């Protein structure tokens, strides 16, 4: 089995795409809460990639910059490894999973302390050609 065949049949790719055409990109351990990242990801799910990039570029949320970079990476993966045309790509799947939480302590009144949770996210975006998505 060649290296490209081995790469195409990875377990991660099989779980996200199966035998369909498309590509994905993910950013792990991103220092933004999953709830805030999901607000941004929900806006771009199902949109053509050019519309999604334009939306993310002007979105006021802080997570939009990270999601923009992940989407650019997914588009580049689709163009280079799969040979797909950028104009036909659509954001077919977009997920935000919770990563590990860093626990910190903050001093409070009368010698007490409260816990501060610094949450992280795993952002995954899948792009597929629009014709492939319509056949499902």
C-alpha cells in the first residue's frame, strides 16, 4: 500500500467522509470556549466556502478568526490532496468538541478561593463539492 493510499484510508477521514469526495481540517486545543465557537460554526454550516469566508472575515466574534483559518486549511486540503475545485465546495459538516479544561484558582474575599475554568475546543470543518452533498 502506498503512502497516499494509506493517508486516504485513515480512520479519521473514514469517520468524517467515508468514500465521498471532500477534505477536512481541524484545530485542536484552541483557547476559546466551545459554546462561543459553536455560535460561529453554526453560521457557516451549509454555506458555500466563499460566502462562509466572507461572513467569517467580518463577524465580530473572537472565534471567527480561528474558524476562518481552519476553513482556509480545509479548502487548501481539498484543492491540493483531492484536486477539487474551490468554486464548488460547501461546508458540509462543522463540529466543535470540548477539549481539556485548565483549572485555575482566583482569590476571593475572606481568604476564600474560587475555581476558574479555562476551556478549550477542538474545531473540525469538512468541505465537500456541492453536487456530492446534494446526492445524499
